């Protein structure tokens, strides 16, 4: 799979990750497809798995599935702190590490900037101690993008996580340029606009130029639009369906769009 370097360390990570929101919040009866999803993900070269305490049982399910599958891959585990208070945050992060069965978390993020002033110094201490490898912040709201930009410029974040897709390009104006300027890696949530992109192209044939980008589906076009931006490190589409996983992961291979081709992608959505 194609990779992108994390700017601060130059560590290479694959360009398609795996989100867990809703998809991994299941009971024991729903875990069989997830084991196949993760197995295929690793087999294709995937590594980045993103979760959060906000996602119900997802962290524990990730840990259980990884334990069940054994040493079939090298996950890059990302999760979040989503509470107020220093003591509460430390306790929650320890619980996350336990649920994910991880000796250390690769990336710990402050979910939706909740009490970031309290948590960020703690994350710095944890990074220094080796409990986590990278730190960052997330938010889904356009209203908070200015704050994320300020934090990138003032706090030397390793990662941010923001919404971005061919229909929602708000972060192109300031956030992605700031990430490039500050050497901040970018995870992308909502790469399919929560399914809205598929509704907009339902019944439409793939454009003829899709083959020029080694795309065989709309999902791959949508993901390659995101990866085609040089400031993006990795989109993290969530799925519990092995068929969808196999489709998504192909976006990590082959040619990427240039600026002209990305404009054609936008036009294809609006056609």
C-alpha cells in the first residue's frame, strides 16, 4: 500500500486506515465480520485503527479482535480522551489502553477538544514517558477549525483529525495549509460524508477517467480525492462489512489524482 510520512518523525504509515465509530460498537454476536475486516485490512498492508471511548464497545472490540487474530499485522492504534478533569482523563486513557490490549497507544487524541487545556500537558508527559507515541486533537465541527489551526501553530501537535471529503472541502482553506506549514499529520474523518456521497452518485456510471487513477468504484474515487491532497496523511473510513473493506483498501494502491484530476472529481459529484 502507498504510505505517507508522519511529518515530525518521517515514520511511514499506510494511506488508508480503519475507523470504528458505530461499526465496532457491537456485542459478541456481531464480531465475526469484524475479525474478517481486520484480517483483510492487515493482509492489504493497513495499520491505522482509530477509536474512542465515545464509540461504546469499539475499543474493547478492537482489542478482542486483535487478540483473536494474533500476530498477523502491526497495528497503529489511535484512540482519544473524552472527559473532563486531569484525574478522570488519566483514568480513562488507562482504561482505553487496557481495552485495546496495548502496551502503549500510538496516537492519543483529545476528542472534540474537550478540556484540551487540561489534557494536553498530560499527553506531553505520557509521550515523554513512552506511554503514547504521538498526540493530537480532533473535532467534527467547522466552528472549531479555527481553534485547531491555532493549536497547530502554538502547541506543536503531532496529529489533527478533521472532516474532509469531496463535498465538504472547508479544511482546504486554512486547516490543511496550516498542517503543511507546521508539520502536522492529518487523519480524515467522514471521508464519505456519512454516506451522503454515495447517495449523490447512486446510479451514475464511473467516469471514464477513473481507470487512469486505478479506481474501480466510487468509494475509491472518494478516498483518492482525499489522499490526493498532499497535506493529508490518512483517511479512516469505518466499516463492519468485509466487502466494503476490500473496496476501500484498494484506494491505498496505484495512482493518485493531480490537481486537475481532483477538480474533475468535484465536477463528477456535481454532474
